[in-house]
């Protein structure tokens, strides 16, 4: 079965979530429903764009050598299975997600995405004969490369945009959300304790903003060179920490990103909940 058939099946499996998101937009007409609709449209556009770059995607698989060419169908099936899991989670999110449970759904969705990537990684490790670590890392790189191809970007460009700028921006927004929560808490309860909390929150947000600007300035160069710079810096960290390049990537771009982002969002929601509770009493 050609790779284009797998891509079309993946695109078709997303239609229930897309149609449901359209209906929810017309019914609710709020930020949450519009965000879910935008997410579905973006993901569907990415899959459809991959259809028109199928030949290039096959060429990327061929870069691994002659031994992998006979296993194209297995890798395509694993990729399709991963897309089906993500699309199912997206449908359930659009259908049942409520504003008060947004954080739980976001964490669950990201966990399922990692699980889907792990399935692809297991398939790669089995058919190529490499370790699970190498297979999972190859799957992560493959997902980034496929998304980049779908949007007309090179692998280096999508890595710089996604792993550096996008992740840093999301961390900044989560920190500013926490800062805003401390400001709102002080607005509801004008006590010394909440004034101190607001001051700490403002300082916390400023630190994140400073780090974000520092990152942008550090990688203010053509994306190809920014990727090479980041690559060599990660190799140096791996050498200093006596670990592998893959582990450094997992630590910074997955674990640290999740801890900072989810931690900030969770703290902001807890602070807002406690503020409303005290205000009600």
C-alpha cells in the first residue's frame, strides 16, 4: 500500500473531530471552542500537506539505508496507528473537554502523543535492529521532519521553531499566566500576604521574560546556523553531564518543558481557585 493511502486514512480519521469542533464553535462561540477548532484545522492541514510531499517523506526514510526500504510498510502502519490514537484523543477532547478540566485534557493529550511516538519508535527499533532509545529518538525526529515538510520547512528550521522558540514561548506564557493570577488574587484580597505574593509573581514573570529574550538573542541568526549552534551546545552538555545526546534532548525539550509549563499552569489554577474560595467565604 502506497504511503499516500496511509496519509489519506490518517486525514479521514480526523474528520469526526473536525466536524465536531465546527458544531461546537457554532453552539458555544467562545475561546475554548474556537481554539479546539483551530487545533483540528491545523492538524488536518498538516496531514493533507504531507500528502503532497509523500515522495519527499519516502526519500527521508531511504536516507537510513537500503536495509530499511523493505520495511516502509511497517513504519507507515506504525505511523498510521499513532495518528489514529492522536485523532481519537482529539475527538474526545473536542467532544467532552470542559474549561475547568482543560489542564487534565492537555496533559492527557500530550501523554498520548508521546505514547503514539513511542509506538513508532518501537516499530523502528524492531525493524532496524537498534535500541529503543535510538528508535524513539528517530521517531521524534521523524515527526518533527514530517511536520516541517508539511509546512514547507526543513528539518533544521522546524526544530529551531518548535524546540527553541515555541517551547520557550509556551513556558513564558505559562509563567505570565501565573503572574496574572497573583495580580488578580491581590485584587480580590488586598492583604500584605497577597501583596507579597503579587510581588513574587511579578518578579517570577520578569525572570521568564528575561530568559526568553536571552534565548531569542542567543539564537538570533539564520535558522540553519541556530540549529548547528544548539546541536553543538547539546553535545557539550552531554559531555559535561556524562550522558548521551539523546538523553539531554529528553531532559530539556520534554521533561524540563513539561515540568515548567504544567507546574506554572497548575499553580495558577490553584491560586485562582483559592482566591475565589476565600472571596466567597
